[in-house]
C-alpha cells in the first residue's frame, strides 16, 4: 500500500517538476527578448539573466529527476531567481521590446 512516505514523495516530485517548468518558461522568455531591452528597462544584462536562469533550470532539472533533494538550497534559490525574473524583469522588458507600432493605448 501507499504509505505517507510514498504520497509525500509524489508531492515533492510534482513540486520539483513545477519548479523545473517555471525555470524553463523564464529561460525561454529571456532567450526570446532582444538584448537591448534589458538595459533599456533598467535591469541586468541579458547575458547575466541567461546564466542565472540556465543554472536555475539545471538545478531544478536535477531535483525533478531526483538527483538532488527536492528542497535543496540550490532548488530553492533557483525558484527564487525564476520568480524574480518572471515577476520583475519580464514585465519591464516586455514594455521595451515593442517596435514602432505602439500607440498611446497599446499596439495598433
């Protein structure tokens, strides 16, 4: 039968998988944004964010395949880094990447 340990293992594996997907989404977004949008938004450079998010994706992948413990300090730091990118950097650079077709009320 499934004991408490088995259920908790599944829950932590699902959390690790969700953390990995969060980092992948952040990394893919950072790759697609032009490099000039980062300094224009007052954020760190694109290269620095790619390194940070690359390592974050690596560490969360290691947690998802259960190479690292699900709650290792690296996994927690990776989720925090991806969260900062998605909550702070992504909205700022999305405003900067727009081209010349931006009107006063949005794209036209």
